[in-house]
């Protein structure tokens, strides 16, 4: 994929030029491109004068980072304990079988990415899913189709 | 404007109070994450709209206050009319006009928006008369639902930063530590280590630099009190950290916030900016020699980063792997400097302890567990939400009193506390007082305060499997007992849930658990087997039914159940469209047929059927 990396200097400029800024920089890159492009990781390593292997190790350790491009619509199913006992795994399976992918994957047409998240801290409205930052509380399996159809 | 000294702070407080007292009435719109998800932002816009057209005497849009979480998320969006305390639930934008017209202009009550008691259907008018609120003791949550979450003026008007002024003018750091020690405040993050003792140790380490960190990496699934406090009372957290920094001689503080909590980051950032602007953070705070600044460090989604040494590595931009703690992080923590790490709820208690004194604080709770604890009461309980009670309240009081009992009057089965490090307690334990020591003795733990209630349709084997699978994916992989041991425990639990296990496996699981507890490097592994062990301890029979009879009494474990359609089926076709594998066939208004060969037992049909026509066997 071709990206415009002109944004990178601006992202770097937001933080101290120190290895302690690595996670914050990666978060901003992830927000900008919705994943961590290889070239951006190289630039980050150069900017912070740390080995690329260290950047790679941090990028693969934390769940928030993705090394592959994500879909247009990101569906996150909360599978925290409160959601689990109110049927979150059914919701996850329903999305998985309707999209024909597993959690953590993106459909081949790059339309949908399905993720599970351990807890979003909105347990009183369990089970909950988040579609592109919008919360859908007291979610039911019967609404899965509607979410997938919605533009 | 810069607040020069404590006298100036008191003057500013008076001014802020006067500004707030301008309007005799106040409308509070709850803007916690729960209410926002339910549409609270639209309610605020509706008030703006209506009030731009309709003038109400003695009221204006300025008196519409957006507060943090009230805790009663299930009934949201919530609107409260002060000073009467009229409590409106599930408010919709179209109700706002009536609220302005009736409640604001004419002091009338809108009956349909009141909360109705599920036990008798009675409407309850006032906030404080709801059992959900009246049975609580709110200290850590004191500002939530009361003051505007983002406003430093309202915080100061309510006496904010007076505790800071008090320590800067009239207490030495040693006196502050002594006061916190005398209060008996124990860390609210899970372990319950005395906060004062931690501060004492940190101060006693000779070093040019000390750090203060606030742990806002609330990783326990099912707990959201720290989120609500950071969002709803950011200044309370900052003031607690400032007092800690003064006590241990730190100049730099960090707040580590989970990446799933964007609103908390926004509110904390605003609070820090506001404090810097008025000189409550920065150099020579309130004209004293004390200088302190705070930075926010966002987590990136790793449960293990709730562990102190892992968290500190993450703050330094590294992979969040814990280290062996022969030397504790309070002695050698962030960048190898002495570091005080407390969690959000601990810090927010501090200003009040300084303000009202240790003696007042110890009068609440029990002698060895002073003060209150916030719980997120969730799961199969009627009133879900965030609650705060004095330590020592019983679980029965919490679940059946505040929580109003179990949904649909089903039988209570168990309550899970302490997240993935905690355990499940059965009905016979309901009268235990909730405090750090009692819960640990019973085989669970306090944790950060998640309280997940379960009914007879929750399978304990499935729950143990759930927690183990969570821990397997969150284990950082550094030490073998945790990485491999939890993996094997999970595999054996899967065996039980599929009816392939023997009784010898059960013993193996218990033995392996012991080994993991002994051999793991950090708390994640050391406490990882707790959910499994506690369910075996209290629900052994349920494991045995899975093993001997190959049956799941709760109807959850997929390999051991089948779905069948009975003659209650009205032929509505809802299940046909819900089924992802086309296992159900049938015509409109005729009983449908389920093909067992194709069925993946996902339960989608069961969830959508409105006629109890799908049975689990």
C-alpha cells in the first residue's frame, strides 16, 4: 500500500525525541493510518535512534497495534466478564460466521475488521459492541445482520 | 490567572461559589460513558435548543451541568433537577421540552420519567430515596453526578485543592504520611497494601529523584470504577497525586491510562492544563517551595501492564514485561528511582482524608479495612452499575439490597470478585463481609472491585475456561509456569467442557495450579489459577456432572448440549434468519425444524426466540 508519510514529522514533533515516547508515537501512527505501516516503523526507529527490532517488539507486544491494514468498518466485540455471561461469545461467533473470518482478522475485501476486546468498561450495558467508536449497548445476536448491512 | 497562595485560593473558591449560586435551579445531565452511549449528548443539545427558544425565569443554559457517571448506567440517560433532586430516567430528547416547561418553569413532576421500583412498581421521585443510592456511602464517588466533570471552577467551589493548601501550609511531609498511615487507607487496586507504608518506604529511600504514578490501567474485565472516577472527578485524582508527591518529595508524576478509555484521557488532559494555567501544577505551587508536574501515559492494550514493574516499563516506552521483585518498585521503580504507585480510587480518597482527618476515615468501615470500596455491580443483577459502600457490608446487602436481586427472579448461583485473579463465591458465602482479608480467606480476592453476579444459567466450568483463555492470551510469556502452565490448565478445562475429561484430570488441574502459584514471576501467574480453584472448591459437583454424566446443567457447554424446537413454535421465522449456517428450515406459521447435523450450537436461535420454543437439552 502506498501512503503519504508527510504526516510523520508532525507526529514525531508532538513528543520528546526519546525512547520513552515510542508507544505514544506508535499510537498516533496507528490512529493516522489505522495500522502500522512498515516504512513508518523504520522512520520511527531512525528518529528515536533505537533498533528497528525494538520498535517491532513493542508493536507486536501490545494489542492496540496492528501490522496489517484494517477494514473500513472496525467491529469490536467486548468479551469482558460481564459481557461474557450475558452472551458475548454468541455475538462473537455470529459475526465470525457471517463474515467468514476469525476475531482479529479483516475480510478479503477490506470492508470489515472483527476484533475482540477484554473490557471497555461499560459493563452495566453488557453485552456491548463498538462499531467505529460508537457504542451499542444491550446488544443482541439478532442485530448482527443489521450492523453488517448498515453503511 | 495564577492562584498565588492559599488565601487567594479561598478567595477564588468564594467567587466560584457565588458564580454557581446565581441560578436557584440546576439541571444535571449524566455524561458518563454509559449515559453517553445511551444518547446523553443529544439530551444536552435538546436543552440548548429548547432553552434558546423558551426563556425560564432564573434559569439559563449555563445551569445545565454535564457531570460524570452517577453509576446507575442501566437507567440512562439520567437527568436530575436540583435542588429538589428529582430523578428522571431513560430520558429522550423529545422529553426535554416537557422537562423545561413542567419541572423548570413550574416545579411539576413528570411521572412517566420517574424510576419505578421493580419490586412493587411504585414511582420514586427523588434521587436520595432510590434504594440504589440510599444504601450507598459515597466518598470516592463524592463528585460523580454532582459537579461538572471538566470544570476546575466547580471543583474549587466544592472545596477542591483545600487539602493541598492545608498540607503545603501546615503539615510536614512526615505528618502527611503519618495521617495517611493513621487513616488505614489500603491500596484499592487489588492487593490492599497500606498506602501510608508505601509512601513511608519511598520517602526513606535516599535519591535525587522520586516519582509518583497513578495506575489507571483498569484491566480487570468487569470493573469500571477507575474509568468513571478519571472521567468524572479528574481533579480529585490530581489533588491526591499532588499530596502524595509532596509527601514523598516527587517533582514528576505520571498517570497511566488504559487505551480503551479515551474520554478519561480527554478529561484528565483538560484538568492538567487547567491546573497548569492557574499554577496548581508547575513551579512553586500556591507560593510554596513545592513544584510538581503530571504527564499522561496511554497504555496500549496489555493486561499485564496493571502489574507495577510492567507498568513502569511501559511508561518508559518499552515492552511491558514484569521483572522479579527482589527489590520492590517503591525502592527501585520507574527509571530505577523510588516510585509510589497507587491506583485511581486510592488517590481520590486522599484529599478527603487530609481534609477531614484520619479519625473520621477510620470511623467508616471495619478496624483493619477502613473507609469505603467502589464496586461495579454487573452481570445477572437487576440494578447494574457503579456503587460504593462502607467496607464490611455483606455481599447480600450489595446484591439483593442495592442490586435489587437477580434478573427475572432466577436463583442466585455465584458472585465473581477480583477479576481474573479472583474467584467465585457461592450462596453460602453471601453473608460474608466484603473486605480485603475476608475475600482472600474465602479463596477469592477484592481485586479492583468488579462484582459479577451469576444465575443458574452460568456454567462454572465455562467461566473458569473463560478466565483461563483470557490469561493465556494476556500472559506476557516471560516465565514458564505462567506461559505453559496456564495453557495446559486451559486445555484441561476445555476437556472438561467437552465431556472428555476424567476425575484424574481434576486432580491434575489442582496440582498444576499449585505449581503455577508457586513458580510464577508476577501476580498475573501467581493468582491466575484462582478462578479455576475457587470454582472447583465450591462447585465440584458441577465439574463431576460434566465428567461423569457428560452433561452441562447450566446448558452452556456446547459439546454437551443440543438445541431442539418444541411445539410452542409459532413459525415466525426469526430463528431462520438468525441462523448463520442455515440449519433451521420451515414455512411461515408452521413449526420449524432444526437439522442437528448442520447445527453449530451457537445459540443464536435461542437468543432471538420470543416464544420459548427453543429448548436446550
